[in-house]
């Protein structure tokens, strides 16, 4: 899922200072899973902001709502009757959701409440690690299910590099060497000949190298 | 105003240990300050960050979460989770501008009536010295 982390409170206070009533919106998908912007976090943030503003003598009305998703216009449309005099919207969703809101409600300032981080998976409760960078041409079948784009600091196609030490990347002891992991996995799968196949230099065009990407499904798009 | 200040303290007490200890303090006739308002929860791990933050939002001067002793949680690890959550909320309180000393995690066993009374007294005094919560002051204005 897409992971995110809440922005520091002082930054958020700067955003909402000029307003008397705002709508704080959560998202029930990715940011809920990584405990950054779900219904509970909306409650926590609204309470914290209210108290911080109260302390500095200003009163602000923070309306709270959580949408199923903010990246689909059908869900964003549900907000229309709820706007009710809100002067600005603060979204706890990932960047996709924030932009979708801004596109729909052109007359209202829209602010992000979280910093969107990466596409990742849970390693264990409370720990999420980067797994995918959306390179557009998935090669996981060749690398035993470990991604050298997302997990190798140099995004090598034919690793490891000379910096791989004790199974760790030279950048930090906390980072596994992706190619060590790949080799171990290929060995366990009995697919070590895959390692000998030289992978050509990556064509980055499907990976964002030729500009913002779009998918159009002719069977679905009207 | 400072002289008449009576702190309002919310104590989330787990049913199996802390609440029973409070009950024990009562049967042993051990006095503790009436400033402490007890909220019984099935386990200290049931207390959510939002419960704590809302207590402060409504003007509580101090909050503490009382659970079972380390290793003795009736639900295995609820008290450890509560401890971690309390630490997390303490940091959030500092961000908001509320002194993190106003929130505490304590542990005790069901038979420790004296410990419940002692903790309640100590925390009340600590909060009394800290003064009214900045939120309570702002709400009063």
C-alpha cells in the first residue's frame, strides 16, 4: 500500500491559521493501514489541532469525515453536502487523494496533512518497508520475487555491487543487500541459472522516464 | 485562582488489577484524593490514544493509565501496548503544547490497595504543582 506519515503539527497549524472552519478528511484505505490518516488519526489530529489553536487564543471549527477513498471522484462527490461553510479542506490521504479533492473543489484551498512516502508492505505490526517503485516493467519473476529497483540503493540490474557486505548494503547496516536476498532466494528455488542471464539496461520509459503516466482501458473508459 | 485549584485527574484503570486495587483501597479505608476520576476498562491495552487526547481536550489536568504489573497482564500484553501508546501520546502532547508530565503509565497488582492510593495521591500532587492544564485555562477564557 501507499505509506505516509503525519506532518509536524506546527506545519499544519500554519496551514489552518487563517480559517474559521475547515473540513479534515481521512481515507479508509492505505493511510488507515499505516495508521497515518484513517478515522482514528482524523480524530486525533482534529483534537490536537483544536487544542493547539485554543492555546494560542484562536477558535477553529474542525469538521471530521473519512471517505472510503479519496482517489475516486465518486467518493469525493459524497463530500458536497458536507462542505457546509468549510473554508478549507485538509486531507490525510496520500498525494493522489489530496489532488483529487483540489480538482473537485477548485474554490477551496486544499492542504495535505501527511507526507506520502512509498509503496510498501508490512514487515511486522507497525513496520512498513519500501517494496515497489512502479517501474512499469515488473521483473520479479526473474529475481525470485525480490525487487532490485525498490530494494537496491543503486537499482542494479545485475548486482550485487562491491559494497555488499555481510548481506547488507553499504549505505547502512539496517538495509539488506537486495542482490544478496535475490541470490539466496534463487538458490532456494533452484533457479540459480536465472542469475547468469544478463539483464539489459532498464528502459525507464514505462517507469516515469517519459513523463506522467496514464492507463486508459478502452473497454472501461467511456 | 491558583489557591483554589483542584486538579481533575482521569485514571483509566484496568478491571483485573488497577480497578481491583482501587476497590481494595476502598475496603481498607485508605484515603486518596477525590480529584481522581476512575474509568474502568477491561484492560489497559483497551485505552486508545484518542481516549487520552480527548480527556485533555475536555479539560482534564492530568491523565494516567493504570494496568497490571509487567508480565501479569490478564490479556498477556495489553499493559505493554498501553505503555507504548502512552509514550506515543506524551510526544504528541508536547507537539500540541501540553506538558507531557501530565500523562503517566503506572502498574500495580490487584492486591496493592496502598499502591493505588499512593499513586493517586502522588499524581494529584504532581498535577497540582503543574497547575491547570493550558487547555482548561483557554476554555475558561
